[in-house]
C-alpha cells in the first residue's frame, strides 16, 4: 500500500505542483486548501505538509493541535512558509521539519523521503 501525504496549502498552484511531484515519487497524495478534521476512525495520513499561513488560522496552531492529540501526535509534519523565523516557528510547534518557500524540488523530496521512506 502506498504511503499517504496530506498537503494543507491555500495556494492552489503550490498544492498542484507538490501533488504532481510527490505522486511521481510514489506517494498517495491528498490536498486541501485549509484544515480538515482528522477523524481517528478514518485512515490517517502518514505525513502532513502544512503551510504556516492559511486563511483563518496558522499552520503553527494546527501543528500544535495535531501534536497535542495522542492519535495524531506521531504523524510527521513538515511546516512550510515564505515568512521569517521558520525554524523557530517549527521548533515551537513541534513540527518534524520545515521547508522555506519558494522551495527546491530536491529539498522537498529528500525531506519527505527522510520522514516517510517508501
């Protein structure tokens, strides 16, 4: 079974590019423009890529919420942002990695493969 990645990104072009790249790498990818409720009864993603600046709430807050719930705490999260202080933001919300935008394709794929080997 393919490993699954949930991309939460409000920029449709970035979502589509990441979807294409990671699908070609062999992952099952689901994309959403904003936060969705993760139901523990459903199959949870194996990895989440999360934009820090979403309409309505920050990726930092979403990451904190996910890491504070036992069922989702073990899901690796990559925090992405074009903003300053990304490393500090990622550390403070317990993200497993961070990638600055605009991102390099090789940086994205190597980070994903490190956290979620096929």
